[in-house]
């Protein structure tokens, strides 16, 4: 009876929270002040950037995101670490820093080591072409000399217009500059309330006009509308003004929901995910160098190998990587993060021509990796690693045009052949796994963009009905091994990262995740991923089980990161086991899948 009562109580609480959250979101949505704020599909089309205006952005491939603010004194969550009302958000705050404390942290914000010129040099050294800076986040603090507010950088001990200095430095360094600007403002008393149109909207428009008219050339805008409608910000007229003030400016998709056409802004912005492999338009993956957007002194820093793997996958699938680094209270980037970013830049100096200025390749991303192309050059980026297979060869569908030449950009490529309707690339096995990315340049008789893209992989893993899952331990009931096979819970949507992973107990000295197959499987590929916020594995092995129940090592690796594919020889196995043996933080595995 106690169990029944407890279950009923949980259901009632959960239902109540759902209703509360649903109503919370709805209270911030209301009609436009007048009909001119609504637009037709034709009016929406007027706002799209041209292909010529988008070209530099599509060529860039890598940008640096900077989340910063006085909040770092008390929390590692910018705006979301404030416990108070959240106009425009989908959920109410349930914890965080008291508003009376949070909203006064700016009074001690004094980043004495901030150097805008040094920042721009670092951006360039890291191989990036543009920077997106948080001029104003949801918490309302302005990093510019806002004339209609006291809650600005000018009223801190620092008392210098950081946006002005960044704009000047970006122009000198030839780095493209975006302002991040949150339309919702959690400290303004009239934002999304009764006098929103009378008081808040003019306040916001004054900010926007200042940011895009007083600071020279601004190349783009990164909005962040949360759960609001486009007309609440008069987005149509604001975007029209931006195009007048800054000809050629581009805008992300977060300009408010409710537009007549599905495509909002000029490009999509998946967050904490690598995004789609064959999207219908350009996109930008917004990812963090640590597990937080704001400064996190002891956060799990992504190794450069992981960042590069993500960059290569994103570029090959038609997008940019926007990598976030959070400066500290003195105005400097965290040394450990900057060190890894610099290694990314060093790799780009050597191999960047196979990424930058290219477009997604004719081969859609798959278990092999991804492809990029420019003119009649096609670059195959082989990210797959070799497990217990004897041959270092990658098979792809045959191309619709003749290959004139094939050469290895990285060491170890031997030759190619066309056989049984397949393009087979042969590599030296000893060199293959030593390369982060095995790159092959194919010179084709025709420009591959003249042909339809080619699917390379039916990415359908074994279903969880075909195996039993067991783990050495788990940190709590919601972090058991089987939760990562709940596809419904792990479907990506914009602004939402995957929320289910296997996490072993902290005192587990020999963590392992095991799949026992109910019948033998001819596994050709294993896919592994970690939680995007915690790429912390630094050594691991994968074992496979034979018919006698004996386990043998099929692969040994160091970093997992996002979307690591491991090639096996395809002989029948009865199970597979992941053993993470070294880590820097808590292990969080989001994918451990087998493909026949």
C-alpha cells in the first residue's frame, strides 16, 4: 500500500510540475501590439541573406563564442544561475543565486587584464575566423555603454566599454564580429509583462540600434529568443533596420517562433550537438570547451583531438563549429582551454585547406567520417578507427564521375581501386590509427556539386531487444546503462542537449558497460559518444565475446569524444564491453551502439 501511495504521489507531483511549466511558458506569449508586427511569407523572404552575403560565413568553418559576465563570482551558469523570475523561459527557476546578490555582482567586476587585441590574436591563433560575444545575456547586464541603463560595464570598477574595444580590435585584426543579444531580459520590470510594448520594447530597440550603429562594422547577430514569438520583439522591423545599418549582416535562427516559413534567420543553431548530417540549409553547432558556457575553473576541458573531430564532422555535414570559451574574472581565457584551442589552430595551419573554404562533400557523413569539396577536389576525412580488423581499407559507394588522381594529405594512404561498384581506399594499418584524421584528396573529372549527395551508411544500430545491458555500477537509477538505448529520450532538438547517459558510481575502480547479444552478431562498426559536456575519458578498451564466452580486446583508445566509430572485422560476436580505464571527470557515456 505504501508503494502505491508513493507512486500516486510521484504522478501527482510530476503532473503538477508539467502543468506549472506549461503555464509558465504560456504566460510570456501574447499577441502583437498591432498588425504591422505580423508578417507574410514574402516579407520573411526579404530578410534572408543572399548567398554572396553568406559566403564568408560558410568558408569560415570555425568561430569562437564568448559567454562572460559578473555572474562568474557566484555561479558557473550565466543567467540560468540566478534564482528569480525568468520571463520568456519555458521553466521557472527552482534554485540559484539570490537576485539581490546576483544583480549586484557587477559592482565588483574588474577584469584588469582584459586586452581586446590579445583576444583577437588568440582567435586567429586558434584557427577561427569570427567571434560571437555576449553583449547582453538574459540577466540583462550590458557589456556596452547602454545609455538607458545603469546595469552596464560602465558602472563596474572597470568602467570601460568592452564592446567598443572588441569592435575596434576585431576590425584591426580582420576578425569577423557578432553581437550575441538576448531579447528576453530577466531584470527589466516590463519585459514580457503588461507594459512590454510601451516600455521594454523601446528599451531593447535602443540597445540594438546602439550596438549596430555605434561600433563600426558588425558582421552578424546571434539572437536568443527562448520560448517567445517573433512579433513580441518586432523582429521583422528590427531585422529590416539591421540590414540598413549593416549591409550584408547575417542573423541566426533565434528571432522568435511563429514565422510563416519554417526557416527562421539565415542559419540554424543546434546546441551541444553536432547537428544533422544532411540538413536542407546551413547550420552552426554551438559547443562548449568545458561543461559550462560561463567560466568554469575546474571544468572538464575537451582535448584538441575531440574538438578537431567535431570540427571535421560539422564541416563535412554542412555547418560551422562555434566553440565557446569562458574568460575569468581578470578578463583572460583559461590557460588549459587556450592550450587545447591553440593545438586546434596548429592542426588547421597544416590541414585547414581541406576544411576551410569548402562545402559539404558528395559523400554524406557516415561510419567512415565525412567529406568536403571545393571545385573538382573532394577530400575524404576518415575519422573511423580500426579495431580487430586485418585490413586498413575504407569502402564507399562508387562516384558518378571519374577519379583523375588520388593522393594522401596525411601519411599512410597507399592507393585506391574501384571494385564491385565500390571505391576502396587502402591505407597502411600501422600509420592509420596514429592519424587523428586520415585525409585523401581526390581530383575528379567533374565538380561533385553537380551530382546528388551519396548516402554511405544506414545508421541503424542493433535494437535493445537484441541484447541485454549490464554495468559495473551506476551513480543513480537514472544513470543505468540501459537508459542510453531509450531513443525517444535522446532525440536532439535545438537548444536541448542529450540528457540520458550511463554514469558509473564515483568509487567504481573498474567501470564497464556490457552488451550481451541474444544471438551472434556480425558487428562491423561500434559507435561511441560521451556527454557533450563531459568529454573526460582518456583511456579505454573495447572487448568482444566469442562463442565460448571468452573476452578479448578488439580496440584500445585514448579519447572518445563525440561520434567515435570503430571498425571491426565482422566475424560473429556474442557481446561487447566498454572499459574506461582513465578519466579526468565523471564518465558519462551517451552512445555505445553496434552496427551489423
